[in-house]
């Protein structure tokens, strides 16, 4: 579960520190999903990931990776979330790299609301 937390923190590092987890989740859904089905799947994954993240970070619950959870209606182990989250984070990092490659004025990998607006419209 430590690897899952590190992956989440890597994702959060792409955003301004004042950005809410809701914004991060919706940004990931918009920027990484190709269709409505994938968007729903990613939303379910990200909601579960953030629930676990918050439980661990705020000391509410300890996870060992063997807890049974439901993702998209299917039972799986909580450790499986790492493997579901990994491609989402990879896509977000690639998006940020492409963005910085297109604009030489940018000095770090960042994602913001303008990126979502451009994707939507």
C-alpha cells in the first residue's frame, strides 16, 4: 500500500498544492478517458483510491493490501488498485510532458483547469 500512496503523491505533484482531490480526480477522468465507459471505470478507481488514501493519511484505517473491495462491481484485493492507478498516472505524466514540450516557457510539469477546458472544448 506504500507504493499506492507514492503513486498518488506523484499524481498530486502534477497539480498546484491548493487543488482539491475532487479537481484532481475529474481532471484525470477528462484527460485520460477515451469514452464514457472508461470515464466511469476511472471514476470508480479514483474514488476508491482517494478513499483509501484519506483513510491511511488521516489514520482512520490501516490497509495491508488484502482487503476485499469492489471496483466496477467486481470484488478484488485492495492492492490491485495500484495496478489500476498506474496507467492513469502514467497518462497524466505523459500529458504534462507533452504540454511542457509544446511550450518552452514552462519550467515544470503542471496540469491546471485550462488543460481540462482545452480537452472539453
